C-alpha cells in the first residue's frame, strides 16, 4: 500500500496501464481476514488514481463493470455518508468518459444508470462547487447514459431534481471551452432532453442556442433521429415560446428535409411560410445554413474520384442531392410568400 501511494501520482504510460490492470485484479480479489473490504477499496482508489489521474496515457477501458461498481460505491459514500470522494469519482468518470471504445459503450447498454444511488451520484457531481475536471468528465458521461435517462416512459426523478440538474448542467456547459468534442457531447445530451416530455420543460432557456452546434453530431445520431421523427415536437417547441428554439429547430429540419416523415415535413413547411410573413430573416438564415452545408459536403466530395464507390463518397452524393432538393423547396416557399 505504501509503494502504491508513491507510484500512483507518477505520470508514465507503463504506470497508467499497469495501474489499470492492477485495479481489475484488486476489484476481483475476494476479501479475507488479511485483506479487508476497507483495504480493498483503499487499494482500488490508488490503482484508479495511477491509471486515470492524468490526461496522458489513459488506458483504454475494455470492460467497464469493475469501474461502474467502484463508481457506484463512491457515489454512495459521497451522497449517503457525506464523505469527500471527489477524486476517486473523478478518476472513474474520466475512465468511462474519455477512454471508452465501442466494446465498453455496448457494455454500458446493459447497465442501469437510473438506479437511485447512481442518479443521486450524477446530481451530486454536477453541483456548482465541484472541481472543474469532475464536472467536465460528467458532461462527457451524460451522452453515454442519456438514452436511459431521457428516452423513458416515465420520469426517473422528481421535477425539482430535473430542474436543478438542468441548471447545474447548463452552468457546467458555460464554464468549459466549446471545442468540437464538447459541442458534440453537450448537443447530444440536449437533444435527449428536447425529445423528453419530462425533461424539456426544465431546459435552461438560453441553452436552446446549443442547437447551433448541429453539425457536430453525426448523421446517424440516435437522439437526433428521435427528435426529427417526433411529430409532436414542433408544437411543443412552439409552446415554449423560446424564439431561439423556434428559429434554430426549423433550420435543422430543413437540413434533414428529405428524411422527414410526411407530417413533420408538412409542419416545417407551414412554420416556414408563417415565418415568411413575420420573420423573413429566418428564411434567409435557413438558406444560408443549407448553402454552407452544401459547400462543405461538395468540398469533402472533391477528395474522392468522380466515380468512387467508397461508402463515404456515396453518402456525400446522397447528402448533396437531398440538400439541393430541400433548397429548391425552400426557395419555392420563399418566392410564394413574396
């Protein structure tokens, strides 16, 4: 234990990887008279610290089960026993948020992040007085569990808890540089909230502006797909009376115009015609956004041969064709309202 205390703070690739392997060994070793539960948790904290304290050399997580067990235990200590467990929680979150590959992300689908102890823990780490690195890791974790938090048939917490978490989440978003990966993580979480009738009312009004980061989420984003396929969403967004939302959401739908179900497409056309009578600048903005996406797709396609059968090139040609058809429809609506 004394040796681990000396080794854990060192930032070296081999130490991080060995600490990660040691962490799993510790977690899987049964307790005994010579190896108490208390010693096991102390050793696991040191190993986790050695593996994930630093930004460099983060070991790739292949199996998240031990880390999830570790995290849940320390959430419990922090929220029930009122112990300061910020550092071990932060290290575990960094492992899940920054070093999870497809195998780990798939494994997380069998984990229940709606358990009361885990929900309490997430709410706890989003508080304003928590360290920056802890809240940053929490921002990147939320998209990994968002499907089970937001896409539910019933609320997983009380309205006041949802309201408080949305406020604290917004604060965390405000206090971090909006790099591309941050844009993707925050917008993915926001789209989950937008599509949920339970979470939508608690979204901090100014955070609807995060929809401007639309290009940062992949075309196959499941939260995005749920939103654009939701025929009730346009009406719900109108009822928020949030002008930013009512400007940006139709802009996103125009970029996906050819993929929309008939009812949503009809709603979009109606809203756009209404905007032509009262907010002509919105129509101009929609065209500007489409033109920018067209240029970007065409520039990217230029890197491929004209007859390339690469799936990425085929997808780009389809995207360009869809955008051109959408643009033609929007121009027709704009002219009709002139």
